C-alpha cells in the first residue's frame, strides 16, 4: 500500500517522507514514536506464501552488528507487505559518486574496498552471503563512514518484479556461479567486490553490455584487461590482486574477505584514517555535483561562467600582462627613440612581471614608463612619477586588475565606442566601484585625446597636441599648465567624467536587481540626457545630435549582447562578485 507523509504506520511509526523506490520495495523516512528516534522503513512487496522466508532472512540479517553494516532494528508484517525497520543513514551512494568522480584515486578505491571487506567478514562469519554487492548498495556517509546495505535482499524477493535495468545491473556484478544458479559461498561476494574495485580504478565495469543476455555471456566468457591498461597509477602487483578476484574459477579466488583485505592493506599509500579519506571524497562529490548540476541546468552560460571561475587567474593575468607590455615597444622605440633591443627587453620584462606578480608587475610598468619620459620631458617625468607611484602603492598593490581598468576607457574611445565603457562598468561592478572606474576612465580617455593632434572622438574631446608641446619641457608647473588649460577652456571636460560616473552607478543599481537589459538601456539614456543637458546649459557649446545618437546607437547594439552572457540566477558567483574577485 502507499503511505502518505504524517501517516502513522503500525501504530508506531510516523512517516516523514519517501526516500526512494525500487523494483520490489519502497523506502520511507519515519519517526519511531515509541523509541523516539528517526528510522528508515523498507516496505517490501511480497507474496503471502513467501512471508515466512522473508521473516527468516530478516532475522538472520538482524543478527549482524557491525559498524559497516546497516543495522536492522525490527521486522514487521501487515497484510501482503513486510517492513524492515532500519537505522537511518544519510550519505551518498557509491554509484552516484562514481557517476561524477571516476576513476577514483588508488587510495580511495582501496579504502572503500577494505571497508566493504570488513562488512563481508562479519556477514560471512554468520553464514550470510550478500549476493548483491554493487555500488548502489554501498553508502558513504557524510562523516566518512561506509555502510553496506540490502543484505539478503536477493534471497527474499517474492515476485519477479525487477525491471530489465535491475537485471542488467545485477548481472554486471554477479559471479559466474551465481548467474548459472549454482550454490554460492563467500567467493561469490569477493567476485562482486573485485568487479567494483576494477570499476573504481578504471571507470569501466568489466562485465557490462546493452542487454542482460550479453552481460551474462560476458560474465561467463569475457576476460577483461588488467586495470593498469586504463590507469597507469595501478601497479602490476595490484593488477594481480584485482584480477584474482574476478577469475572464473572460484577455487582460484581469495578464500575469504579477510585474506583479500589483508593483501590490499599492503598497497595503501598512507595510514590516513578511512573516515578522513572518505569524508573528503564525499565533500569533493558534493562540490563537483553542485557545479555540474548548475552548469547542466543553466546551459552554455553556466558552463562559461564555471570556466571563468575555474580559470580566473589566467583570464585576468594574461590579458593584463599583454595590455601593459604591448605598448612599451612602440612607445619606447618610436616616441623616445630608445634602442630596439632595450625596448623589447623592457616590454618582455613587464609582461613576465605582470604575469607572475601582477601587484609588483604593475609597479614596474609604471616606473619604467615614467623613467622613459626623462629624455622627452623631465617635467612630465616628475608629474607621472608622483602620480603613478602613489597610485600603485595605495591602489594597484591591493586591486591590480581594478587599478588598470580605467585605461580601458581609452581603448573604447580609440575604437569609437566610448559610451560602452561606463555602462559596462556598471554591469560588472557595484555602484561605488562602477562610478570610480567610469569617472577615472573618462579622464584617461580625455587626456589621451588632449595629448593627440587629432582626437579619436572630436565631438566629445578636441585634440590639443599637448604631446608635441611638452617636448623638452623640464618645469613640472609648465607641463601642468599645458594639461589644465584645455579643462579651463572647455568645461565639458570637467562635467563629462561626472556624467560617466553617474551613468555607471545608475546602471549598477538597476542591474543589482537582476535587470541587466534595463540597466544597460538606462545607462545609455542617462548618458544621452546628460550630454543634452551639458551642451544646452554651457554657453558656446554645441552638440552634434546626429553624431551623438549614432555613437549611442552603436554602443546600445553592443551592450544588448552583454546580457546574453550574464551569469544565470543560480550562479555561485554573480558577475559583480566575480569581477571583484578578479580585481583582487
């Protein structure tokens, strides 16, 4: 019969939930109102004439009292159903672990096999042959203990209700003599355990096919390759131990689980407690399973963000090293006429330094760039040195990636999409960081164009050719005057960084509610309205609306693609959190 939750079974057990269902049994989690403990109840569907045999088997298994065997508290009958009242164990079936982590390490596989051997020793001493040793019947608890389940189940199946999958699964670990219907002893369980050990070491079940008939034929006739063929970590001696357990002739196998266990102990790489090894395995499974389940559920976006999270060091360091080192060669060679070999050496040194130690590599890049200015303009050298070095000491050393991200604003300006930068900063970081990054990035974008003769975006910043004006100037005050003059003559340059900062902060605030598309559009609208307000209220300023709308439209097209790559809602790390991690 079907039991509902909160139903009182046998006037004693309050059903809490259903844990699982098999071909001939249902398993429930229940509360024993008499003993005041949580138990597991296996409801076994059998024919009435087989109830006596079920009771006999249950009583036999109940005699077993071993830490590696699930304890059976009681046996009850009610109509056509029998009930095994067992201890409730919470853990992960070995079959699920192998579905995510396989092959296991040699150490883990040996520990699991040795623990199962201990359980089989206790059973065999009481004349009980399990006859269904397989990964589904091995439970590894969260604390690292191992439990063998379903002792004697194969003996008291009342009806033939097993599915084809159940039969194949059983045959895959079934000894040849058991498959033939012959009498079995301890050596049959050793065969099944050896098959499991082979699977754990190789990620391959040695006797498995698409149908029950083909699987049974393999059990009787097929000779598998030694595990070392698939796993080079397996030694030749361990090969022999494994192959001895799955030889067709029972007389050539180990005579007992005790002998098998004692031989395997010699191959353990350390004497680390079994509980510690297995709890680590369970923890690894939980971590991998949650990540893979999330990636499968979220599709390609989940897999992409998982890849980013796993390779964040390479993803940040390599582009940053290229970004800082690539300009060195043309800058030193063409602008400062430094010899080719020395320029190449400096660029290579910066690349390696940033790649290995970004915090100090950025400092080296700043220092060398400042030093290169001495020959061209001593005044500019002094200014750059006293700006870049403190910036490195207080910002770059702590947040390497974040410290150079404002320079990306200049790159977006060069490729004619400057408006993408503040909105992108808002989509990837929190409001405060977004505002600071966008504001400083806008200043960097403006300075780059002021130093050039022809601006990359003349509608926003006109070129002042400051670079050619400061050549040979050694007075820092004179250099500062040349740089500040455009800002005093054109106040748009003062308001523009504030506008970018506000647009970035607004974008970030809206995106924080999982509204990526709305955040991107709002950021661009804020930029459009801001530029209209600036040019309308500043005397002598004119705005080319056509050019501005063209730039904003092109930026919108690019930004609309970004939400497609946003992290799924179930992400372990949201984009802002990951961006901040990468920044550190």
